[in-house]
């Protein structure tokens, strides 16, 4: 999508190695229950605008994570194919956040970066599948 800042998978891999990136999975909870990138925070794109405008305590209660503050760098929004990730990036930018959408390599590319998706810890399959990792 034109006008959406991007990050290539090798750059994302390097940022992940330094711990200076915040991954936000904007897919639905049902999609995330089947697996996500380890450490990713799930905020469905349909909730993102309201979530980014929440008070920090309400955000923490809703998402069990610290709220990204405007200007926080290295937010990476992703989804299955890329459209929702791009929309999330644009929305976050309008609200004063920095963000990047990993455009080069859809789910196939992420599969190379993260060979085995980890079930979301709140999914019914999560604890059982995670023990097998």
C-alpha cells in the first residue's frame, strides 16, 4: 500500500534479536488461537483505534500488556496477508504512533522467520501445544 512505512523481514529479524520491537498481531482472536509469532500482542484491527486511546490501566486490564505510547518506535503490525496490517499502521500513525508493516513476505515469509507458530496462551489448545515445543 502506498504511503505505509514498511520493514523487510531481515530488518525485522535484526530488531527482534535486539529486543527493540513490539509486534502487534491485528488478526481476530479466532485466527490468533491457531498460532501467532511468539511475544506478539493481539489487538484485532477492529479494536485498535479504541485500544490505542484507552487509559494505560484499562489497556493493561484488557490486553495484559503495557499500552504503546505515541511516538514509541518499532511497532510492527501484522496479519495473515497484509491488508489489515497496513490499515493498522495507518490508523496508529493518525493517532501519533510510529509503526511499520512487514510488507516483504506475507505469512509464508513469516513462516521462515518463525518456523513453528505458537498457539496464543489463552487458546484452548495453547497449554497442551506449548508443552510440545
